[in-house]
C-alpha cells in the first residue's frame, strides 16, 4: 500500500526524488499523506480505513479518529437545519466568473448545478477538468439573534459533483493540553504529526504552484537554512508576479512570500516564463547572489 500512498502526492518532481533516494516514510507520515492528499472525500475515508487494518495500534487508532471526525463533519453539513441556507459557487475554470446562488439545501444546490448548465448551454457553459463547486452552509441572521459568524461549514466538489473535501468551522477543538497538535501523541482528530519530504529544488530554483484560486504561479525558491539536512516541509517562495519583483524593488521582496508545501510544488524551466518575468527572474537572482551575505 506504500506505493499507492506515495502516488497521492501531487508533485511529480517530489515523487521522483522519493524514488531516486529510496526515502522511507514512517507509519505516522504515511497516515498524514493519506489524510492531507487523498484526492476526494470518499477515497480519503476508504484509504484511512484500509490503512487502519495494517498499521500499528496507535496509528490505526488515529486513522479511526480521523474517519469519525470526517464522517461527523459530513453529517452536520448535510443536515438540513432551520435558519440555514446553502450558498453555491460555480467556477468552470479558475478564470471563470464566480457564479453564486442561494439554495434551500445541499440537494437543492446539486440540482441548481444541473439547471445552471441547462440554462446556459446556448453559451457553451460546461464542466471542465478544473471545474470546482463550493457549497457554504450559512446561518441566517434574525433580529433576536446574538451576533455570530454565519459560515458554519463548507463543501468543495469537483467534476461530476464528486465531493473533494468538507470543512466544519464550528467543530469543537477544545483541548486542555498545553502541547502543539504537531507534537502531541494523543488520539485526537486534530493531531497533525509533522510531515517532511526529501527536498528536490536547489537555491534560486523556479517553483511552479497553484494559488488559492488554483491559478498557476511561478516563484523563486530561497533556502535560508545553512544546516539543512536535505528534508523540508515547504519551500520559501518569492512570487515572480509580486509588485516588488515586477518593479525591481528587490529590497522589499521578503515581505511578499509564500510557503508552498513540497507536495504542491514542481520545478519549472526558465523557458516557461514570459519574456518580462524571465528578465525579472534573472535580475532578482543576480541581486540575491550579490547581496544576501551582506544582509
């Protein structure tokens, strides 16, 4: 099952590095890969269940805890409660206009998706491989209510309305332990053991990644750790479309950066950049090489 789990990682460059170095993950790390990178909700549950049958007792119990937590989130999201509505967002591509509709229930939101494509078939509205639907469960505010944030939960669906993930923003996370979730050994759905990978990018590499709108972006990877052991959780990336880089204000660039998890990054070739971005990248790298040691 190990190869199946490693294949969940989105980055082809990372998977190649894992194979080339024969990197071995612990049981706990394999569990975190499943939980964080399984592509759909039901695939996540199925793989967690399968892994729990072969893992050691502690890790198996943690996998079961994750399963119960996800199922509870699912049930609370689907439950039709008085005073709640479901806000549907439709984006056929990352660049598409965000179409928004208020629906009476989750099922009504699914029907609304079908009706949307029927209504706009004449203008060639259709799903693409990058289509996403976001359904937000919101509480309606009445005059007698105390103020409270109205977003209770959210469900993201992909092509064919397949559930990708469900987030419950009101799920209780009370804990009396004075321990970081990433350093705790308790069986708890909020436990998130640290997950490191073999690094596959050198200093000043061009990193390609998707932003929060799932649009492709490019950035410069910068390594700050002089005592790096060849492992890492994320890349420190300066986006090449940031104002500081576009305007060659390189002294300001460190305020505009992204932390990109290794599984979500790939190495880009310089010829993938347009002419302006390529020129700015070369100028920025030259500036870094001349000035980093003096800072």
